[in-house]
C-alpha cells in the first residue's frame, strides 16, 4: 500500500535529541525512509577561539566541548601541547590524571545509560545514575573546586595535588559503585521490554563502523577490539592491567553492554592506580610549572606561567575519551597562541553513521540507536 | 558573663520585620521589581485573587525541556535526586512549550539557535518566566568573542532572573528559583501585562 | 620502513616529500594524485580516517589527512598543498564514508572545495553565512544574524532587527 | 436493602425526618419530580467532587510514588508534604493563556477535551463504590462501561487532527490503534467473568464474589480466572496509555503526543481525564476480579462505610501497581505492542473464554 510521505522535524528542541540536534525525517507512516541530521545549533566557534587565545587560556574551552566528560578533553589538548613542546610529566601527576579520567569515564557512562533509559521511557535509571554521579562530582570538587568544567590538567602536570581525604573517599565511591552497577544490571539487563527495544536495533557491522570512522564503545560494540589505551598506550596505561570490553552483536544492546562492562573495568583501573600511586608529592614539571614556595602548606606549590610558547611545529595527538577517539591537531608557529587548533571529536564522527543505521526502522528505534551512540552536542558542533 | 550567648533581642532590632508591601518587596532584594514599584508611587495593590493566583503560579512552575549546552546537564542535576526541584513542584518538565510556564535558557545561545529560542518563548502561554542560566546565556560568557554566539539571551527575550556561573552550581539554581518565586509573589495581575500604568 | 617511505616507494610520482609530524610519519602528496595515493594508503591497510584538517597559511592552504591502521597499529598523515585563490582537492568520500562530514566541515569552516563530494554544503553554519570563519582573513567585526524563513530554513543577514528585542 | 445512592439519600433524609416534610411540600406544589431531580443532582455533585478530589490526590500520589522509587522527596513546599500541589497546579492552569494555534480547526480543537473529559466521568455511573453506593445499577453495566470508554479514542483522534501538528496526529493515530486493539482482549476477558455470573450488572458481579471457600479464601474471580485477570490488567493499562504502553504521549518520541498543542484549562482536562480513567479502570479491575467492595463485615459501623473503605483500599493497590510499573519498565515499541495485542492477547483471551465456557456448561464452575 502506498501512502504519502511525511516529513518530520525532530529538534532542535526535542526531549530525546540530547540537546539541540535536529533530525529531518522522511517517513512512510511510522517507518523512517531517510534521516538527515542537521547540526550546528551549538556551533560556538571553539576552533577560532583557539587561535585567539593562548595555550593555557584555551584549556577551559576544551572543558566545554564534551561537558559530560571534561577531564579527558583537558588531557587530550594538554597531551598535544606536551608532545609538541616535549614536556616531561612527573609520575604522580600522570597517576592523578588517570584517576580523574577514569572517574570521568564512569560519570560519562552513567549519564549516557541514564539518558538512554529515559528516552526509552524508564525514568528511574537516570535518577539513579545522577545520584552516583553526584558522589563523583563531590570528588572532583575536592580536587579542583569545579563540578563539571575543571581546567585541572595543565601542560607539565596538574594544577594541584590531591587533597587529604580524597583517596579514602574515592575508595568509598568505588566500593559503592560496584554495588550500584549490580543494581543497574538487575533493573535493566534482563528486562524483557528493554531487550525487545535494543536487540537487533541500529545494527552496524565492523567494516561499516570502521569506514564511518566510528570509535569508542560504539566501535567496540561492533566487535572491533580497539582501544587507544591499549594500542597506543599514553600516560601510564602501559603499566595498568585492564581488558578491552568488546561485544560482537553490533546492535544497540551490545553498545549498552560495552558501557556497563567498561564502568566495571574503570573501577578496576581506579583500584590499581590508587594502590600503586607514588608517594613523592611532585605534580608538575619543574621546568614548566613548579616555583618552590617557602612557607606554603606543601613544600612545592604548582605554579604555571601565563605565557607558554612551544616550538613551531604541528602535532596530531589522540586519546581514548569515554565517547571514542578524541584528537587535537595543533599547529604552532612559535608564538604564545596556537596557529590552528583542530578538534577531532568522537561524537561528530560517531554521529556520521546514524543516517545509514536507522533507515527502515521506526522513530522509537532511532531514539534507541541514537541513545547508544552517546552523543554530546557540544562535542559535535564545537 | 558567658561569651557564647548571643543576645537575640538585639538582632531583631537590627533587622526590622518588613511591614508594608514595599518593605516586603525590598526585603526580597529584587532590584528591578522594587524600582518598578517605586515608579508606581510605591503602591502595589494585590487583590486576594491576585494573591491566590500568584501563589498557585509560584508553586507550580513547570519548566519546558530545552537544554542548550553544558548547563543542561546541570539542569538535569538539579532535577535529580540530590537537589530535587520536585520539592517546589517543578519536576514536571513539559516537552511541549504550550504547557510550560518557565524556560531555563540553559547554555550558550548560538546565532543559529537564537530564533528557535525566541520561537519557543513565543509558543509558551502567558504568564511565563525566563531564567537565563550561566554566563553564556547572560552575556555570551567565555564565547563572547566568538562569531557564532549571541551575546546574551536578553537581546531576544525578556529575562527575569540571571544565574552567574559556568555552569552554575545546583545551589545557585535553587537560589534563583527561590528568587523567582519571590518575584512572582509580588507581581500584580496588571504589572505583568503593563495594565497598571 | 615507516609507512610514508613505503608509500613513496609504491607511488614515487605522487609523493613530494616525506617527513615526521611529531613521532608520526607524514607524506606530502601532489594535489592531483591525492585520490590515487589515498587508494594506495587504503590498500596498505590504513582503514581508519581519523581526521581531516584544513589550515590557512595566508598564501596557501594545507589539507592534512590522518590515517590509522587497525591491523598494523600504525599512523600515517598525508598532506596536500593547494593555492589560496581557489582551494580545491579531490574528495575521499568514495573510499571512506566517514570523510563525508569531515570534508563538509572543512568546506564550511575553512572553505576548501572537495571535488566529487556528493553533498558539499555547509554543515555547522547555516547556508548563506558570509565567509569561512577559520580563514585568517575572516571578518570578525561584522555580526551576522540568523532568522527562520517561511519553510523553516535559516536566513542569514547582517541585520538583526527581526530577531533582536526592541529596547 | 438499599439498592443505589438515590435510595441511600432518601434513607438518610428519612432517618433525620426531613424527607417526609420535603416530599409533602413538593407534592403540595404538584411537582414531586423536582425533588427527585434535586436528589439526583446532589448525587451527581457528590460523585463529581469525589472523583475530582480523587484525581487530584492521584496526581500527588503519582509524583510521590515516583519520587520514592527514585530516592527523592517529591513535592514538599506547597502545603503539608506538598499535598496542596495539585490544587495549585489546577489554579495555575485556569489562569494560563488559552492558545488556539492559528492553523488549528477551532471548533474541533475546543470540543475534543470535553469529549475526553465527560466520558471519563460517565464511566463511574454504574461502578459500585460500596454496598448501595452506586449511582445507577444498570443491568448492562459492564457493556455500558466498555462502550463509554470507546468514546475517548474518537476524541483523541479529533484532538490530534484538529491541532494541525504532525506529532499530535501521529500520537492520535497511535492512540487509536492501541485503544482498538486492546479493547478487544479487554472485552473478551471481561466476558469470561460475565459467563461466570450470568449478569452484566456490576452489583451482581460483586455479589457473586461475596462468599468464601473454607470460610477463609474469598471467592474472588482472580482465583477462578487468573489468566483473565492478567489479560484484563495488561489490556487496561494499555488502554489507559500508561508506561509501558504510553504511546499517545510518549515524551521522548512525540513531544507530548496528541495534546502537544493544548495549553491551559484544555490541557488540564486531558490531564484530569487521564487520572479519572486510571481510577475508573482500577475500580473496574477491582470489581471484576478482586471482589469489589466485599470484605469482612464489622459490627457497629454501617456497611456502606466499610465497603467503601474496602473498595478504596483495593483500588489504590491496583493504582499503586500501575505507578510502580511506570517507574521500572521502559516503553515498548508501537508495533511490538500491536503484535502483543493481536497475536498473543486476543488468542489467549479467546482460549480463556472457551475454557471458561466449557467449564461453566459442564457445571464445574459456579
């Protein structure tokens, strides 16, 4: 039976587009014939601002790219600058960075799973997710005073050493979290309706996923064993024991399960890092950071110069952010400001696959598939 | 004499309880409303009907679900268990602006989004209120120099309460909500629509 | 032998020079030979196109492609240099579907045209936006405003009177 | 034996020795029917106020239950424990601007909320809230209820069509598809009960469940008709349009479904109708399967009061179940829902009917 086609606009203000994304849908009844994402409603010109600000001034802007997991963004940019300038980082600072980043991965996946479930109609999970997220944010507040946008990682180290009482609280959080993940699994994993909604929805094969440039949990849900922390170990990931969570089903359920597994893995990493943390309280490179201050509470107070000039050159450096491969292409011309900053954001590249994924499915499936891609619009539009 | 004891009678004398309508208004610390009231000879006539309606309105502010950027995550944080704006009866986030009373402009308003935000505001039925959340929505914030960001949402729609912060802490949101409730409490029926002039 | 050298060996005509881009091998490719070289690179196992970057150097543009091979776990960067007047390079959408949006974005913000791209329109900024913001000569002083047309499309103008509130 | 609420009012008036003089006055005027009309109006007013209060309470309860599950407090500031919250919501909605979209069909757009709201109240007429607490014991009570509930899809379709909004239209289409495909298993499951009682009257159905096996286990139809109960419950939750079957207004897909464009009081009417429907359907579930208002008779307390309390307790248990369900499960997809309805529930309901018919004919049951 032939029916008239219906053009539906989802967004930019729509409850389930996670912000201001817009889908232009060509529908045949309830079935999607064509899906065109329209981006740019949150395009803030971050790359241009990168050319206008100094290296250190630009770090806060990286926080606001992927605002759910800001710490890896911080780190990705700082890593690029460090590679460019060849800065050594003290071991303790690397440990602190890994703690913050893995903690942020947990937070990111909590929000991701929560909002996925909320889009599917079960509002309870997001409440639970945010309850635990709040505990993690309190840890961040202890660390740097901010809840979401940290500006904590600096070239050559981190801004401050971890405060007293942080590690016990972190341990408490890990312990609590392990129990909570079991709760989530009880609530969701075996839910018949959830399975019906997620299995065989938004299928993307490994070849396609690679061809589209998808990365992160979305790629690992398609069965590609690829994690930059293992492939190109940066920071101290070389010394950490963890496994890459891979699922072979290629569907939304696989991507969801990868996230749940990764949270557990994160907690495992956190435990290790906390146990093996070096004692020496040096958290920034003396050449680029530390000015010894007498009479200060700790013997060395990190201090970062306002002006910072890496040598001319260009670098592309990438890390495994919670959403996938986050890269910064930084071109320096030897002045205090970068000549060009290009951000390779995971959300943008992962979103590329959506139009191909959802043809022939229905609007509820689009929401399920889109939810498991885990997109943050600040990261897409930049 | 015990040094710890605080003489409570003195404190009372310092902070006099507001009696008249204008004093009550000044007590809320809402500058714009106070100024507007002074303009009208310091008289705000609130009939009983007005009071009932104002009470109803401030008690059930339903926000429209419209997150724009970073602050939207904090908006979710405010709505969730830890801070729980449901206590004020505000947890009913309506996806359709037709059923909402309050808009949180939560995040950066880009040039491309600006007409949509305005449209959304215009779709809401009167009486309606707007809270500009974060420095982006208030002035453009860190993106003030950007080519594609609107420098403050008050350029396109009227704003009742501004919250500073990037993003503001949930406590700041709660404070802003309380301020808005105070503001609504003192609104005359005509004041909102300019009939008192 | 690093992949850049390997590429030079296989396609001596296309590669202008090879170098190192902070511990990642890089090859500068002739503009006309880009599609060939990319084909070869894909055959060499570089199946992941990580990012496309367009850089404005005032007198010329550079387009940098960063590749990664899942099998060999190697990096490779290709660089193409175009003139400033009419920057054009071949599109890689036939080889990598992921190149679609990356190229559109580069077109949008830097203004490099990709020949053979199926749908080369602006992606982040609305259609009709004047100038390409990431060029160094972009006019930052003229404010542009967007309004919504009858059919819901974006209309760009430098006059914001339709949008802005009367004070 | 007092049959219905009219007679109850007359009985109470007689008890206070008011009825006779009143009747004399009206008879003297030759207008006895006026008194009857007044009593009926009083009856309706009491029912209306009761239902409205219940609905308001239900919105509050819903928010509190959700909050409880999600480890929150829920409304706290307005009134004690936020009890005044629904009143405030109502007053606020009255004071809101009433928008009719420019391209909407004005008449139908205005009419639709009323067509939704009025049947939601009419459903209560043959529903026994307690011994003799019934407006009218219709002999076709169950049929009447099913017929009246079938009006709301039409109104929803009107609302969706008149709004001139794609989301509204899609929401309305879904709602109608869902309502139609679930009314059938609902009715079939109910017919099995009718087979057992041999009557469509709600009072008869309740009375049939009044006894007890071995003096302990109540003779509720849930024990005789477990499959029927489950089918009826699922179908009625689907008909109510609550999670996991809330397609008509599934927020993350269709913004607010068929009432996307409604604001102010018209929106409030949809809202009220929804909760009135929840209360009505829960009441029907209780009446058909959970023994209605039956329960142990207590000394010194009029049976009308105890039975009302029993009925409310059972009804609220069912309502709580629906709310609890809402917090724990995601929404199913529309095609999955229709599949479930037509391919599983209708055959099962038919099977249930068949088996019941056999057993009743064979004289095993009842």
